[in-house]
């Protein structure tokens, strides 16, 4: 990749804005697309994001709300959107670059979004592949423990780029691999994507333990959470393996690495929601106190369906699904890994 390559980040949320700033270091040309025109105009004029103190977008980042302008002749497309918006955006992006100038050009695609599509049970990368079939083996995912505010502050962060090997993988890894991000590569895109999604469900379970610990008669502690980590990663590895990925991926950055961050940090929306449930709040009450999307809620439904499709026993994923969507008591998460509630 040279400074003349066009890199487009789709999504002007917190992580998308931070990645746009990161990719622009060294003078690279970056387009940052945000569908909401008022947010796009604010980013364009102020060069700052209201939820990221200290971040400043360099002038080499061009903020737009026109999708055709953003994706036209792009060499790299980076999807950083809530998973529910991936399919529609990928479809419209394909139309835009296929019908616009340089329509025969096929960009490299990176998904920095995490999620599993309901009903189809496809990962984000698989959804993009369906909507942008010309990109085929040019689709990758970027995952791992990556709180956006920490990256913006310059905290050293290690991520995994997963997809086909070869020159494209090396080129993309080099694009992202500079301070404060270090990139390792993997060919197990399926496992990395599933790990990055499933860990959100387990992080809700971690939060439930934190909430229970605040209530009389439930002395949950670090020991308890360690047991949940172990059981959760075992179930994750089994599920990844049965769905066509590599079991050992669960023990890497996109599995246990991401879970440690998401299951312990006060920055984690999934952990925060679980904590409210553990304290005794209903799901609507817990959601009302968290203004942003909590991906683990919907992912728990998809995880339950994945478990049924894969076969085998997944008591922890099942328990968290029952707590979220069937009204089961939060104490039942303890029973899932061998403790009496």
C-alpha cells in the first residue's frame, strides 16, 4: 500500500473514527463515510468525535455522507458498522463502486465489525461475501481486544487480521500495523469472527457475576469469573470447531484475549448490561441505562441457534440466552458451570 491508495472507512462511530485517524497516519488518503449527515458535518467541521477526548482527525481524512463518493475507486473498504447494518451497506456499496467510475476495480475488504446475522447465522465477513461476490477471497476481518478510546490515547493494542494468506494479507497487515496497533495474521477468518462475536455473550455473563456480587448472599469474586472464563472459552472453542473454524482460535486474541478485556473492563457495554441484570434489573431496565447498542443481546439469540446447529452441550451460552430472552434468574449462570445458585 502506498500513500496514493484510497482507503475508505464505512462508519463514523467511535471505532470507525479512531481507525480512520489511525490509517491516516503518515499522510495516507482516507475517506470516512457516515450516513447521518449531521454527524458527518460535525466530524468534517470540528475534526473531533464527541465521545473520544483528545482525538483530532488529520486533514488527510475526508469525511463524506455520499456512499458513491466514499467507495468509488477505493482500494480498501473497512466496514466499521453495527452488524445489523452490514448487509444493506455492503449491497449499496457494491452498487456504487460497480456502477461508478472504475467499476471493474475490486477493493480489498476488511470487516472491523463483530456480529452474527440472525436466521442465516452468517458472520459479518460471510454477509459481505454474499453481497460483494466479486471480492471473494479478498475479504478479511480485524478483531481482538480493542477499546477505541484506548487506541486513540495510544495504548499498545494487539489485533489479529484473518483471511487468505499471500500478498494481500501482508499488504493489509502493514496498513494497520503501526503504533499503537500491532497486527498478527491468521487464516481462520471463520474462527476469528465467531470468537469476536461470541465473546460479547460471555462478557454479559461476566457482568452478571459482577452484579450478583453486589447482592447479599452471592459472594462472587475473581475466582468465580475465572471459572466462567475457562468454561466459556471451552464452549467457544468447541462451537468454533464444529462450525468449521479452528478450536485453538478461541485461545488467541479474538477469543480469550478479547474476552479478558470485554469481561473485565468498565468500558464494556456488554459487561455493564450483565452487571445490571445481575443486580436484579430486567432487560428493558438494563438497556435503558446504556445508550449505545449492546451487541451481545442479539448475538445470544444467534449463539443459541448456532449451538443447536452444531450439536453438543453448551450450558453457559444456553444459560445466558435464557437469562436475556426467557426471564431466567441471573443466578442460573452459576449453575451453568457447576456451582449451586
